[in-house]
C-alpha cells in the first residue's frame, strides 16, 4: 500500500461538524461534501426526497466511473440534536480539538466516518486514480430520524436509473473498544408489540364485580419474558424480547382499571421472519391468556428485517485491510441496533466498519484524532484491495 497521505481527516471532519445539519436540515454539509468530490471527477446528484407528512430531505449521490466493480460508501451527514448545549464543555458545532480528541455533534456518528472515507478516497485518487470500476458516495440527510426520505428512496432512484452496486461499505460507528475491532455483517430484525388486556372497571372494595386486567397482563408478560425464542445461531446472539412499557390508565387507588397495556421490543435473529415473530408472540399470549381467562388485543409496528452478509470476498477484503493496518483480526458481529444497511442489503453485499460508538448521541460527543487516522488507513487499504482484487 502506498504511503501517500495528503488529506487530513481531522480537517475534513471539522468542516462537516461545523455544518448544523440536525435532521432534517442539510446545514451545508452535503454542499460542502459535493464541493470536495466534484473537482476530482465525481458526478454529483443532489436529490431532495419528499413524502406527505414528513419534511423534505436533501441527499447526495456522487459517482466516479461507470464500470464495475462498483464500490459504494454509504453514510449520513445528519445528526441528532445537541440537546442542552449548556451541558457541553465545548460547543457542539464548534469542532474544537482538545486533549487529542475532536469534539462536536456527529464526531462519532458519523461525520467522522464520512471524513475518513473522503480522505481515503481522495488519497487513493491522488495516488494514481481509479484504474477500473466505480466509486460512489451515497449520503443521506435522513438517517437519524424516520429514514423515509433517505436511503430507501436513493436506492429506488438508483434502480430506476439502471445503476447497480457490487459492494457497499456503511461507515456507521460500528467499532467497540478499538477502531476496526469488529465488522458488522448483519443486524438483528426488530419489531414492537403492543398488548392490551381488557377487564371491567369497578370499585376495588368489590373486586368480585369487576375484572382486574393487571394480574392477567402480568401473567402474559411473565410468559413472554421467560420463554426463550431460540439459543442463537452461528452469527447471531439469541433473539430477545423485552417488556419496555407497562401502563394502566388509572389515577385512583380504589378503582380497578378497565384495561392494562404493555409494550415489547423484540430483536430477532436469522431463525425468524417478521410474520413468524408475530405468530410466536400471539401464540404465547394466547397460551397465558387461556390460563387466566384474559381477553386481549395485540398489534405490531416497526420495520427492520434481519439480514446477514455471509462471509465471502467482501468480508475477506475488509478483514485483510483491518488486519494489515491494526495487526488485529476483527470479530464478525451482528449486535447493536439497526442502520441503513437494512435497506442496502437487498441490493448488494454490505459490511459496516467505522469509528467507536462510545459517545454517539451523547453530550460532549468526541472522537480521538488517532482513531480518525486509523480508520482512514483502514478505508484506504480497503479501497486499494477492493479494486486490486
Ligand atoms: Zn449514524
């Protein structure tokens, strides 16, 4: 690998952090990114996507080259709100450097990662250019919110134009203890369930004339929470169902309420499908409800299907890049929440490698300057190996 390193990811990350691109605001971030890519030959498409009931969102698709293989870097420049700015020790959009770290909203999630890939790509191009294939940036301004006017619509737009992707790297902060300690090769699916147990309201002194839904709900929660969905698979941890909200619309201590509700968040692995999960939850609700003669209604919401990029050439290329730079073998994992990779997996193999996620979304979000340097090297090495293969 060449040692040309003319583009400093720290400066690039600072420029991005100084853009106030809190979802759905573009904040100048995509304009700035396009201004870096256009001069080196990328064709930049600024795409504003709309959907009734949601704010318009600006996105950027920039591609260099027209042939295959086509390597796409996917990410986002929108950030979550700073929250209480007074609680930050450094201004959230100031991009200040202190103690060997760069501070600001998005430093970890994920303007830092975008800056690293940009630096790596610019260095690669400066060092001989793209000798074959295509390199692209698929950058959305709608990842941290509802993700309706971002990646899914960009992918549909690409498909309509007849463009295909051969491999995708998502630059979310996917590392844990050290940059490159893991490659995310899939994610669990998730769904939320809402369970309402119906009773009959009444005076608590005359319980026999009412039907209290609370103990019945408790019995169902107990069954759902103590029945394992599975024991995990080769690449996934066991599926999990967590009760997240229990609520009873009641303010009086001498009234038996008419209904009681619980919400559950379910993260499921590759042994399940969304319909299968819904059927499982319903079946166990019915079994427990029968024991206590409970009447209930059940509904589901949320989307996010389980996916897995099976270990193969793309994973091997990334693994070799990480090992070459850090000297360590990365773990292949499927832990954590969802990302836009859940949409991209329908188009091409996708891996996620990025910064550490320790301070993402927190007050005083920051990234070590050394981490930015390491990730840029990993990305650079990955680009070279990908196009050399
Ligand atoms: Zn993110």
